[in-house]
């Protein structure tokens, strides 16, 4: 003997059906998972940011942080390699990641972009309160304008204890688009 089929018009069944429908729709419309937050602590003097770095072709010529924020979350792709190599392209690209300091002391670190032939790099460092710092790097700018006189692009970072910083990079270049 088969068990009775529940009455599909009962309030309990309708509520369950509605909940399952909502969960399904939310799953279909939710943005793609964002890049993992990278933990930075005193025990890790060097971290490679390639894996988990998100990137997207810049939809227009704007270089503002607002332009990056306006890009739909579903358009960002996640890197699964130690460096992102997009070969030769005419399009500028945005890259982003989040660094988190779980410790009890502020950490001083350096961000190194170890590919010295990138033409234009707009770097935005955004703290948890939303304040941002904008740095312009690249081999089309005078070497003397760099924060550190180094063959690679090196930028100081301060990550407050228990806080995170977001890094946004907009890169445009005539050489290969590579962010190691």
C-alpha cells in the first residue's frame, strides 16, 4: 500500500513549496562567489595573491573606484593560479582582493607587482571605514614617482589589527596583461 499523497493545497505544503521556490530563486540570482579573503599575519612574511584574485575586463575607459564598484558581481572571475596571465589584450582590466589581519597588532607589509612592463596601474587601497588611497604606478610614469625605488612596483600597506583592506587595481598595458 502506498502512503497518501499530501494535499497540495494545505497551508503547510504551500508554505514549504514557497520556501523551496524562494531558496531556488535566490540560488539562481545570487552573485558568483567572491574571492576568498586572504589572511595576513605576522607568521607569513610573504603571500602570493594570485589564487583567489578576482578580475574582469573594464567595461569602459573610467579609472575611478566607483567604476569598479559599478561592475556586476557576476562578471568578476576568480583566478585559480599563482599569477593571472591574460596574454595580449587591448582592454584594461580590474583586479581585486581583500586582505584581513586577524592579529592584535597592526601589520606593515608591501604589495609587490613583479611584472615591471605594465604601462598604467591605478591602485586603490580601501580600508574598512571606506576611506581610499589612490596610487598611480606603471612604466609610463617617472621612476622617481614610485613609493619605493625598485625595479618592480612596490607599495607600502598598513593593515590594522582585526581589520581588512580591499585592493583594487586597474591595469592597462601594451605588453602582456600579467599580474604576478
